[in-house]
C-alpha cells in the first residue's frame, strides 16, 4: 500500500510535466515556422477588433461635394465606364489569378514607399481585399470608385513578449494577454498616368494605445500614437509577395525601413507619452511651399491625409485636388443637442467640406486649403489641416 501511494504523486507530476512540455513543444514548432514580427491573425481568432472611440474623421457618410468646373474626379471617372461594369463585377468576385497581376516593383521617394503594378485597379481590388483578410484584418470600408480601402482596428500579437510562462502554460490563457495597442490600415490605389499606365498602391498605418487615465490605475482610455513606417513597409512587403513579387525584393522593403518598435513589456502606462505640443495657429501660414515637384508632392500629401485619418470623399489628380470632410476635434461632442433640443428641432453641427489643393510652382509645389466652392480660405480649421500637413511635408 505504501509503495502504491508513492507512485500516485509521481504519476501526477509526470502528467503535468508532459502537458507543459507538449505546450512548449507546440510553441517551439510555431517559432520555427514563423518569424513574422506582425501577427493579427492570432488576435482575430480570439476576439473581434476593438471598438476604438471615433476620432474627428469617423463621421456619418454624407453626400459628397459636387465638383465645380470641367475637371473629372476619380468617382466620376468610375461612373462613366458602364461598358466595363460586367468585367468589374467578375473581378470583384475574386476571379483574378495572381499570375494575371503582371510586373510589380517598389517605388520610393524620400521616406515614402509604394508599389507599382502593371495591372489595373479593377484587377487588383479583389486581391487587396483578400490580402487583408489573410493577414487577419477585416475590411470595414471599401470605396472602389475613389480607390480607398480600410481595415478594422486589430492587435499585433507578435509584439507580446514570448517569455517562458507565455510560451508554455500561458498559451492556454493567451486571450488574457494584451499589447495595449491597436492598428488599422488604409490602402489607396491610383491609376497610373502617362504611357506606363498600371496602378500605384499606397499603404498607410494609424495606431492607438491604451493608457491609464488615473494614478490609481482604475480607468483607461485610448489615445492616438504616431504612424509606424516599419509596419507600412512590412505590409507592402507581404503584399508584394502575394501579388507575385520576388522574395528578395520583398525582404529588401522591410530591411531598408529600419527596425520594428520594441517588444511590449508593459501593456499600460499612466498617461502614456506626453502629447506633442500643438503649434499655435498664428504660426501656421495660409499656404505651404513644398520643395517637391507636383508628382512627389501629390503622393506625399495623399499619404499624410491617409495617416491622419481624414475622410477623403474624392480626388482629382488632374486638378490637384483632394475632397475631404473635417470636424474640429476640440468641438467633438460639445455641439451634440440634448433630448429637449432635439425635440424642438435642434441639430448637431455638420462637418465642413474642404479641398486640399496641390499646385505645381516650377520645381516646387504649393499646398493650400479651399472651401467647397473652390475659394481659398485660411480659417482656423483650414490652418489646423495645414498644421498637420506641415509635420509630414517639411
């Protein structure tokens, strides 16, 4: 009897040890076959994307501003091609093979990167949707008429520290771990100009981080964090591979982007990083002079608007115009009518429509803000937009 009792604890210990080693073994296999520094798929399996509080650009869809004059915008160009509707519908259904995409290579201008593909935007659209789904991110906004696609907010689980506890028994409770960060991506496609044709593909990143709002650490809130060039390069690299690009070229995209953000060791911070001091509007000029030709200035302005999350309703490259909606973030929520005001017909303030103008000026370019009638303006909202652009265009 004594010997039998002595065996039981040993058997229990052996079972526990085997269980832990099996989990560790799975982790080891995963690490051998995956060295990816970006992983949204793990988070997608556990929970749906975080409902991040809306910022100044998350506005109800409204009728877009009508174009004045004879310019043709991206949405109008799409609307006047009924002959291709049947073909476009078949392409959206996902019938385009990868080998039909054609030549693909990376373009670079300063710190900005994008892909140029010989295929048309109509051919690429279903491939782009499929790409984000494969990366574990849901596409929540599609505007093929202006070439804009946005994902939901996802968590990069690859940033979690892979210590001994998490790599063994922590895998069972992996849903309890959090980086305290969320990412979303906007993809913008533009039809190529000139005889080369093809399509330019831009990917921009936006980030949020969770911070404690009190010293007692009993309340948290989400606040914006700077866009991450490494994540943008990583996604461009993966997209290049999906579209048939060479592996060496795809790796070079990430290598030249520098190192990724350090692994998260503390998920939450009190107050987070100190917010960047906002430039006084009196120091913002009425227009910006950019030391770039039109083509590069157009790309840089477009990427800046994407990274700041502006709602772009349309664009007209020939006229050098981006059509967008803007609501002052400082007034967000303050102008909402209460129940009694709504009862007597009061309405919330509607967002204002602006146009961002990019004009060639010799070897340079000029960026200015116009109202919805095409008149140059320099009110506070216009200067706030220019202030954001200044940081990216300087």
